[in-house]
């Protein structure tokens, strides 16, 4: 471990000032390093700043009642967003995390890839628990459909390795569906489920896929691709989803014109962004703030409040470089206390210290106005904590996040040591009630990423949240 000796971590760090008006949906006033600003907000975004699972679902559920519409705009059933309401725990994959607020519309926009079987199961699962998602859910006719052949392709390509490592996808058909969307020839959109030539389209694609996939897939996997059965399945999907399919693009534009407030719910995290993340160990969509406009159809000029969500430490599921990963008892301790197991796949999440180099990069990339720092309670019982403030790459100290996964793999974290607080903070409800060392930890992260902290989370429940706004 390399420690940064250039700074005394016990020095009082400069607390970044931060203020937001009482009605967060109308006016945000904040002051950051660039001075005091006041803006009117039409669309607020919640964006993950790490490798996903930053607790975006919890924050979206909490902010939803201050908005009119919640929008999911990228990713698909690879996402697993947890919302805890009293004793009830909801795990959402496609459906936006505003669904528990019955007066708020929830939109699945064109940039999402929809797996209808799972979406229908999600809807039915909610209905069985007394939620009525069919009353306040819309899905875009433009969204692409994850078809059975995409699962075959995802499993087959997942068996391949890149530079000795597999991407370790969620096996939800995400990459292959986005690949067909960009390729266009073999794509199926929600609107196609209602078209007269659906049977012909399915037959043509299945014939092509059986040839294209035969060198990669097992014969038994190819056998599952039966055009007639898939057509029947599509008809069942179209009947079940029929009333939900709509032109969400024009709907959102109309609602914005009418002064409605939108909450954009990012999936995955900025380091998994297809263009700006740790490629090729990423997902297939723009999971950072840059993806909001393209995926939703909401022009950038409406998007004026971006909240970055990060854990007080780091996690990653699947393959790829992770400089601050702890393959030791400390990593296991974080995993155990934080219950760090995948919401979608159940895989153990890789755990490590907070990486300020990575989060400073993603905070800038996603253009965040303030940080929501989650899981502070998980760090309750540590004598000392480490924050990565730079990397050492081939003997050189760098603070710029590298572009190549291969370089990131060779980056050794340079750590700053901070004292732990050795005190349970899960019951803290006011900033002033945090132990001094916890406040110093928060301040130091804020300072390192040059963004004020607006929300703190000390547990999964709604009330375990401290809004500094
Ligand atoms: P998402 O994909 O970003 O929505 O996050 P996930 O739902 O996959 O993972 C976050 C997990 O942490 C969920 O199980 C949440 O219930 C839980 N959680 C949220 N906030 C906190 C917190 O402050 N402390 C702890 N201990 N757990 C939290
Ligand atoms: P939420 O929205 C964490 C990871 C996978 C894999 C890589 C590519 O819950 O934060 P994919 O199936 O998308 O092709 O897999 O991305 N991944 C996630 N990791 N949280 C997620 O979503 C993820 N969605 C995809 O583990 O490494
Ligand atoms: Mg998740």
C-alpha cells in the first residue's frame, strides 16, 4: 500500500458550502468552488459515479414525490435497484423507482432495452404486493426488445475472454440487444410487436441468427430458437403490455412544456459507460450523465440538476480493473456489513476503498452539481480508513483517470489514511450528530472530488437519510 505523505489528513479540510431552496423542484441555490448560483430546475438526474449499485434506487424513491415523472432511459434488466419502504423491500429491474408513489408517472424511455418476460413478472410481482404499476407506467414504443436469441448470444460471448478476463455480464442479453439496435437489420422494437408483418420479421431474424450464432452457441441453445414459438410469445407480450406502450418522447416534451418536473433515473454507473468507462469492461449504454438526453429524448437544455451517487467505499461486480480492490479480510468485512451481493445476479460484489481519482473523473464527466454519499454506516467500525488520491503507473504518479483498462490494471493506488470513527452512525439524522472523524471523511471526499455533498445515507431505510439541501 502506498500512502500519500504530502498532506496531513487531520488538517481541517475546507467544508464546501451548499444550499438548496426548500422546494428543490423549483429552484436550486448552491454555492460551490465557482461561486453562488441559482437555477430553475426542469429535469433532475440521479447518476451512479462508480461501477453501479451506488443505491440510486433508494435516492430516486425518496426524491420522486418532489417530481411529476420518473424516467428510466438506458440499460435494462441488468439493473437491480432496491427500494425499501418500511418492512417491504422492492427490487426493480426495468420499472423506475418512483413506482411506489402512485401519483407519479413512470416512463421507460427509448434508450432502455426491454425484456418483456421480466418486465411482466416485475409488474405482476408488484401487483401481488398491492402496488398497481399499470396505472402509472408507460413504456416507449421506440424501445428495443431483448429477444430470446440475445440471451443465447450473451451467454456464448460471455464464455470468451478478453486479455485473460471475461466481462462477466449479467447474462440479460443487454450487449447483444444494443448490438442489434445499432446494426438495425435484426432489431425488434416494442412497436414491432403490434405490426402486421411480425411473423415474417421473426422468421427472417431467427433464420439469420441460427446461422450467425452457430459457431458460438451450443446446439441445444440454438434449438431453443423456434420462430413459431417466439412469435406466439411476442403476441402474448403485446397483449400484456398493450395498454402501456406509448410515444414517450412526445409525451415528455409536452409535459416539459407544461412545466412538469422530471426525475431521470440512471442505471449502472459512470465507470461502466460504453464510451467513457473502463472499456471493454463496461455495459453497452451511456451509463454516465452524458446518456440522459440521448436515451430519454429530453433535450439537454432542460437538464439542470445532476446528483451523483457514490458509496463511501467502492464495489464492482463482474470483470475488469479495480485499483482499490481489497482481496483480504477488510474487503470481506465491507462485503459482510454492506451485504454486498448483486441485486440482479446475487454474485458477491468486489469491495475496496473509496477511489477519489475515479469519482473525481466521473463527477466531472457526469457534470454533477452535488454528491449523495451512501453507506456511511458500513464504515462505522474501522480504526482507519483509506482514500485513493492518486495512482502510481509505471513509477509515475498520476491523478488523471486513464483511458485504457490495461493501464488501470497496472495502477497502484496512492492512499491517504484517515482515522475511522468506530461508532455506529446508522441512527444519525443530522450532520452535526456525526462523529468528528466521519465529518472529516465526508469533507475530505467532497474536497477531493471538488463537489459539495448534498445527501448522506446511513442505512437502506428512507429515514436513514440526511438531506443537507
Ligand atoms: P442501485 O442499483 O444503485 O439502486 O443499488 P442496489 O439496490 O443494487 O444496491 C444498494 C443496496 O444498498 C441495496 O440493498 C440498498 O437497500 C442498500 N442501501 C442503500 N443505502 C444504504 C445505506 O446507506 N447503507 C446501507 N447499509 N445500505 C444501503
Ligand atoms: P445497477 O443499475 C452493477 C455490470 C456487469 C458486468 C458489466 C456488463 O443496479 O447499478 P451487462 O449485463 O450490462 O452487459 O454487463 O456491467 N453491470 C452492473 N454492475 N450494477 C448494475 O446495474 C450493472 N449492470 C451491469 O456486472 O460487469
Ligand atoms: Mg443495483
